[in-house]
């Protein structure tokens, strides 16, 4: 269940990032991109460990 919640968070951060992509250095864009990187990294590490 936890990976599904992380996957939903990654999906939300992608949606936010595509909304603010034209202004890459805005705070919402940077935060959503950072959240995307962190959640994707967590999912990759979680699937490798199993």
C-alpha cells in the first residue's frame, strides 16, 4: 500500500511540474520536481530491495 501512495504523490508532482514547467525556476516548479525525484528514487530503491 505504501508504494501506491508514493506513486500517487509522484503523479501529483508530475501534474504540478507540467503546470509550472514554462517557469522552471519558480518555487512550485522546483518543489514539484524535487518531490518527483525523491519519490521516484524511493520507488526504485524499494523495488530493488524486494
